[in-house]
């Protein structure tokens, strides 16, 4: 009996093996196709930043040129738009991260009344469509006549939608934080402020940096909320929007590519840093 | 000894105060203003007055029903597509990624590093009338010789699906990553086939990710107007396009405000319907 059963089982397992092999590679091939699909538009953006368009439409490949990169600010308005976007993103990410870190500290460290409400208030802006965020701020600013639409209204809006992201990012790291380290510092005579500065701060610094980068990225990319609250000021996404109506110049692709490269380099850098740190710890 | 020691109970509130105040003044209060505005009547030249004008809501639904329905439809299709497209990849990274996991995740979020509008314009290039995709489809006779992709609902849904894909893929990955592999091995030890083990163990355990991804994709997708504007024609306009033009071009604030509220209500209804279908525990499990 068993002498018959053995070859049958072996055969089946061979069949199963081939099936598993195929299935294994089907998934890999599919995943590679998926990444090709995901990266295709990015490749288009990069490639067309080197295009030499004859008409005003940068849709069809005409020929290679460095000119767009050399004259990255060769389109009227693009330079001031980039500067405004950088200013807003820098200030908004700093303020939002500071406010968000304080909220995260309160939420993770302390039990207090109103915790659930606070959590809700953090969660709601994340789950509200951007157009509603932008529209409601617009109706507020329409009624606050002493504050004209412009730099300040854009900044206020950006800080608002960045806070929740900062809280979520910092909170995620704080949860795994060993509080005994702080207690030890206090036992050794440090007061709350010194403990915070010498112990807490260095430990949560990576989380704060991550929140800063995330807020910066979200702010510099924002179109919808800004569109509703910018008045006559033009950030880079608004510039792209305006340009798209009459045919976006290749300089738009140049700036898009530059932002992409810088962001990816930053991410890779922080990843390498983490990996090295992970190695040092083990 | 110092202020903090004497008022320990106060510390959390002091930490919360600035951020929460910001959100209260610039998130909660504006929603109140939006509600107030939505019940006004009048026009920009003679001013608006608060008149409990509920008619704004009825008119919005009567006149723009098609756009509301289209928004939910496009967002629903795009969300389903994103789920189907990205689940296998999230699975692949979670179970086979090995030491490349972080790098592969970086690929997943790579689209976010290109300005939203610019990547949508890239789709405009890809789907353009003389582009590679249209030419291929035409030569395969899948598209008529004068057929086009731009300015169709296909283009708009394609754009939405692509733009919000990372919102779907990341939560899927997180929930798949957390699955204890010994559970799947146990199922296989107990003679479950691979397919069975997937359907009975892996899939249910990844449901929180499915729910989170669906919500994160559906909510922004339903309010989007950029894809419809850049890739569609007026026939593909979503409610976001109407709200945007009423606010910023036609200055019909009360109508636009009431539509914003209807959009939010519609999204809430859709989310709750979804939550009922899939079980509220899953929803609250991820929301907290």
C-alpha cells in the first residue's frame, strides 16, 4: 500500500511545486508591471523636461535640449511662484510640527478629560475632502475683512491641514518611547524642562524631523486649499494650473523633476541613516 | 517648586492649547461659517443675508444631481480599481519583500513626490490623441480610428485611480505586514490549500487595511475636481468642479456652500453604508 502511495504523493508535490513556482513568479511579474505603471508618468515628466517643443504644447517629443534646465526660470512668474511655495512650506512645516509635537506629547503622556474629543479633532481634518477644507476657510476669510487674501491666508490654511499629519507622525514614534529614561533623569535631580531638553528631545528628534519633512512635502504640493485662499498670490501648483490652461511650458517639468529628485534623495538619505543606526544597535 | 509641579493636571492642556486653538479657529469655526453661508440668499453685488434659505440645498440636488452621482460613481470605481490593482503588490512586498521592503515602499509613494498637478498633466500626455496608448488601442481595434481617451470618463477614472493609489497600497501593506506567518503555516499544516489559507486567514486579517485604504482613497476622490478638469470634458465634471466654479468664478457662495455640505453628507452616507456592509468593528478598529 505504502509503496503505491509514495510515488503518487511525490508526483502531486512535483505538480504543486511547478504550480507554486509559476504562481510565485506570476506575482513578481505582476508587481514589476505595477511599478512600471506607477513610475511611467514620473518618467514622462522627467523625459519631457528635456523636450524641445516647437509649438506651445509640450505633448509630443520633438528633440533633446538642455535649454529648459538652463532657463528654468525663463517663464514669467515661475520664479516668484517657487519662492512663495518654499516660504510657505518652510514656515508652515515649522509651525505645524511644533504645534503637532506638543499635541502628540499631551496625547501619549497624559490622561486627561477631553482626550476622545481631541483625537476626533485631529482625525476630522484628515477625513474631510480638501475642497471642503478650502471652501470653509474661504467663507471664514470672506467674513474677516481686515485680513485680505494672500500670504497670510495661505500660511494659515497650510498650518491648519499640516497639524494633523504632524500629530499622527510624532505620536507613532512616541508610543514606543521608554518613559523610564525620563524618570531616571528626574530621579537624578533634573527638572521637567531639563529632562525634556536633554532626554526627551534627542529621543524624539527623528520623529520631529519626519513630521517636518512630511509637512513640507504636503504644503509644497497643495493645490486645492491654496486655490481657494490665495487671492492674487501664486504658488507653484497654482502656476502649473494657470499654465496648463494655455499649455504648460517644459520648465514646469524641470521644476517637477527637481522637486522629485530632491524628495527622493532626502527619503533615501533618511533610510540609509536608519539602516546604519539599526546596524549600530544590534 | 515650579509652576509645572504645582499644576501637574494643567500640563496636558497647556501642551494642547496652541494646536487645538488653531484647529478650532481655522477648521471648526470655518465649517460653521460654511453652514451659515449655505443658508443665505442674495448675490455678490447686493450682499448676502441669512434667511434660512433651505432652498439652496434642494436647488443644488435638483440642478446638479448628475454631478453628485458621477462623483460617487467615479470615486467608487477608482477605489475598487485601486484595491484590486494594489492588493497583490502589497502582498508581494509584505511577504516577499525581504530586505528590499523599504525601497519598494519608496517606489509606492514615489508619485507623491511629483506635484499632483504635474503628474496629472503627465497622464494628459500619456492619453493624448497621438500618444502611444491611443495608437496601440487603435491598431488593436479596441478603439475606433477617430476614438480618443482624453475627455472621456475612462481618462478621468484612470487619473483618479493613479493619483490616490498610494493611499490604498500603504494601509494594505501595513495590515499584511503585521500578519503572523505562523497562522498561515498553521492553516497549511491543518491541510488548508494555499488558496484556502489565503481566503480564510490572510484575507480576513488584512481587512483593516482594506477598510482604511478604501476610506483614504474614496474620500479625497469623491471631492476631486483636478482630474475631471484636466483629463475630462464638461460632461465628466464632478461636483468638485461645480463647487469650485461657483465659489471662485460665479461667486454664488450660498449655492457652493450648500453643495459642499451635501458632498460631505453623501460621503458620510457612503462610508457608513460601507461600514455596515463590512462590519463596524473593522471601521472603529482602524479609526482609533
